[in-house]
C-alpha cells in the first residue's frame, strides 16, 4: 500500500512516499481504508525529534484518520465493512495515518458524523479530543465560567472556543488581529491581539486558561486566574509555571496529553450533529505532499487544520 515515511528523523523533506505491506486486523481490531489524515503539531515534532517508543523499520506518522471499514477482526461487533468511521487510535504510539490503510482497535473509533466529509472528519479527533479533555474533563469547565484560550485560531484553539461556548462559558481568545473575525464567527466573546497587547495585563478573574502555546505563557497566565482556577498546559510540561508560585496564588496548574477516547469522540460528534461545532480546514494536500504540509504547519500561521487527502 502507499504510505509516507521519514527516511530519518529531521527535516520535512525527509518525508517520502513508500510502499509497505497492508496491515491485517488482529483480535478486536478493524482495518480502515483511509480517505483522509489530519496533520497535527505532534506530527512535525515527532518527525523532527523522533518517535515515542518503537515504531519499527518503516515508521509512518499520522494520528487522525477518517475512512471506511474494509475488514473487521475477530470479536468486533461495533462495525461492519462499509461503515464510515473517524478516530485517533493508539496515540502516542504509531497509528500510521499517512497511509492507505490503518488497523487498530475498533473502540478507538466512532461513527463519522454524517454531515462531514472525510477531510473534515480527519481534522477533528486529536485536536477536538485535546480541547474536550483539557476543558471539560481536566478543568471541569462549567456554564458561566470565564475561559482564556491561547492560540485560539489554531487547530485545537478554534475547536476549544466552540466547545467552551457549547458549555455556556464566556470565551476570551488570544490571536492575531486578522483572525478575530473568524473567531467571532465561532462565538468568541472577547479577543486580544497578542502582538500589540499583553494579555496578562488585559485579563483578570478567569476560571480556566487553556494554553496551547507553552513556554513563558504558563507563568504569564497565572495572574489572570482566580483562586481555585485551572491552568491547563498542552504543548510541553516544560511550560508549566513554578509550582510554589501557583500554590501561593491558589491555582491548579498541570500538563495534559490527549488520550484515545471513544466516548469523547461520540460527544464531539454529537456537537457536530447539533450544529454547535464545526472544524475549519486551512489546507488540503495529497498524501504524497506530506513534507509540504509539515513545512507549512511549522510556520505557525494556520487557521484551523491541515489535512492530507489519501483516497
């Protein structure tokens, strides 16, 4: 089958088309013919720095997939061949989404929302689950609370804005000025152009901060939080603020990493079906141009997601 693999960990141009054996579904697994694969920051970070654990002789990147069930393994009762599914199986181990077929546990997938194309559905799982788990499960976001979302126009951020609004929160986002109209269309209540305004001086009394930037943003976010508030850091635990300072301010600060979650995918699909969540696709490229997708993503200027068209 066709796939894309790095010749070595490093630069985007190391990603090249390859031919590999088609996987077979094991016990409780399904084989999915991939129609589209989402591209995420973790993909290009993995490509640049190396993968978690052992990925075999021909590593294949890509965690987000949307496609059609080709075959079911022994013991699978959730799906039949021909069912359209989407998911983020096996993360952070190899999923192998940059390929024509993926074999993975059936319960790492959910039925694709009927109103979404495969390209749109492939853009959702990792980013939407990151936002869902960070806001709803980790921070316990409730109606009436105030949430500050950094990098609000990005892949995770624009979905987090909508998930927070769907749960009745007041949403403040940081983004460049040219992204503000887009974010208002998603329901953002207040926007800060971080290139001209210091958010740490402009915002106060926030219940939850979702930090999709990392680095110094953790420390800078502490003063905007109420006592008892939650700072959820996504990119890197190195961006967490000093724990003594957080404790002194009465703030819960922690790093979270997304996990495969069928129930979360079902909740995300429900929001999509209800018209309360839409995914913005910035760019669609063919599978063979994965290197171009990575180079573009690393510029940090995307509005929404990058997706590879596979089938």
